[in-house]
C-alpha cells in the first residue's frame, strides 16, 4: 500500500524550515503532497499560484523530488483533500512548545472529522527561529532574509512588494 502524507500550510512564503520538514517527510512516506491552503481570513503577501510555484522550484532540487506533489487547496476542509488523494497522515513542522499547543486542537479536530492522524516533525534547530511572518516583517523593514528563504523566494517577494507600492501610488 502506498503511504501518502500531506504537508499543509500557508507558506507565505515558504522558508528553509518548511523545506526541511518537506524533505524529512519525503524520507518517510511514498508520496508527499505539499498543500498550499487558501485562508479566507488572511490577506497573503503572495498569491496562491505564486506560493505553489516557489515551493515547486525549491523541491525540484531535492533527491526525492519525484515523490513530492505541490498543489493548492481552497475548497474547504483539508481532510477532504486528504480523502480525495488517499492521504492518511498530516505532517506538521513544530519548532517549540508554543507550536505544539497551537497545533493540538487541529490534530484532534482532523482526527475527529476524518480519522486523519498528524505527525509532528522537528526541523533542523538552525531554523527554529524562522517563520513566514517574521520573514515578511524583516524583509519589509529592509533586513536580509537570505538565511531563511531561498533567493528565488526573495526575488518574488521583492516583485510583490514593488507591485503593492505601485498600486498604492495609483
Ligand atoms: O501555515 P499555517 O497558516 O499555520 O497553516 C494552517 C493550516 C492551513 C494548516 C490550517 O489553517 C488548515 O488546516 N486549514 C484548512 C481548513 C481546515 O481544514 N480547517 C480545519 C482545521 S482543524
């Protein structure tokens, strides 16, 4: 039987911490679906398509790229995506106790909704202070984020920031 896991998230933008978790998941499961979830309550910096493209470009370089599918989900519950593709496990990166606290309710809800289990993966400690929201903040304030996200992500964040500035000026 093929083991299929889903690594879900907003990935706005994908960080080296996320990529570390995706790579670790690919060493354990036969197929890993990285699912960029559209959250109607959040206004993302990057479009869903752009977030998907950035992850695809990053994972292309992995040895296990052939077992990784990158896609988007904006049709409601994540467990419905899991059912559609036959995934039985969600993989979440957790950096600290706070992350585990935040994730716990979702773990129990996803199990209760559809019997989907969740596996926590600790990324390399080098990435324990990295989050998408901090990357966005540091980037906007002119800081160097090259330790936290790949260069192609920085390029797209710069383009998105420029297009925001241009539309604000119009
Ligand atoms: O990267 P994030 O923003 O922490 O990811 C949160 C995410 C996308 C994994 C979570 O919000 C989610 O699973 N959303 C999908 C909608 C859903 O199924 N909600 C019920 C979750 S218990």
